[in-house]
């Protein structure tokens, strides 16, 4: 996967891309990340890429031409990457909220172009021209799209094969594990050494050596934790009704309660976005 990031602050990505999971994904050749300075495409000696908004008001608006030229220049590099197929993404608080199904869909794309806005926003005309998929990482406002781009890069990098080390690591994360009726679940509690800390002990079931019983306990904990902390995830699920945690040795088999598999993303019903199709429910 090739990822191109367009920003007026490319230095922000230097440390990020050389650390932790993104760095591992790059070292393994699973992804390649390239930053592009939008200011390099400004048509003035001061490298100015913004101006005052028409109609008045506070803030500055990023101009069309530098952004358009930067996108075209970035996508002309290594044209064979992705077989010529590129998904453009604009990080904006006005976009669809980023979800795990959308992350999984994006992780399957061969090439992404991430556009980071700044100031008051971007001239609407270049957004209409480029037709990017608009994504928000939450209902709040940041100074620019750079942090959102980092979130997205990390999210897709960790889903690339082999990056996390164990093939089940990502599949057992919150939102990736789903109940038998398809509801996304939060992850279960985790424990490590020592067995007792500050008077708090590790649950006996995790020390039993009974792997099937441990699976059943974890399934029950996922459901209970989701019901308590994110009941909105279970609105259309029968699991939304409070149920007592079943005894470890009498619970249903794990496969009947929850399955640790990636959530699926269908692309048959949504309108095309820059030559691609949006995943269902994202």
C-alpha cells in the first residue's frame, strides 16, 4: 500500500512514521508513506496557500490551485502503485465518522492520498473537483487534518498482514470481534504478572489452563462490557437486554456467542467515491 500525505506541515510526520507500528509496517514493506508540502505548489514567491474568505468572516481559507496541483503531482509519482487506483481522503470534521469497517476497507486499498486541511478550511471548489472521501475522527475540531491523517495511517498500518506479529491480534480488538448476530463488541479485560497487585487478583478462570472456559469467559466479558460502556453498539441486538454472566463451565460454546473475525464491509449499495465504493455501514 502506498500512502501520500498532503500537508503544509510535513515535518509533523517525521517522528510518527519512524515509531512503533507505522515504522514496522514501513520496514516490512507493507506500506510506504510519502509526505508532500502543499506550499511547494504555491504560485507566489512567499509560498502563500491561503487567503481571506469571500463574504467576510474570521480565519483564512486554503486556495484551490496549490492543493489541486499538489494532489496531481503526488499521484503522478509511482503511477504503477495501486494499478492506477487511488482513494482520496480529506480529513475534516464535516466527514463521516471513522469506524472500524471503514478502516478495514481502506486497509484493503492499494493507494491512498490523504489531504490535510488547515486554517478555516479548504475552498469548496477544489473539494468538488477532487471528490475525496471525507472522514472525521470525531465530533470535535483540531487545528488541521494532520493528526487525523496519523490516526488513519496507524489504523490501516496495523491491519496489514504480519505487522502486529500474531495473525489474531487485530481480529480480537474492540469493534473487530462481533457477536453471533453481527453486533460489534468491545474487547475483554486483560491481565498479566503479578497474579496479585494491590490486593487485586487475576480471575481464577484465566489461571485454570482450560482454554475453552477462558474463551467462554472472555466472550461473556466482551458482551457485558459493551452493554455497560457502549450500549449504542447493541441497539439492534438481543444482547442489549441485561443478562447475568454465565458460569464459565456452563456457557454456550464461544462460537455461538462471539467470533473473533474481522468485521465485513460490503460495497454494493453505496455511491462511488473517487472511483471506489463505500463500505456498508461506514
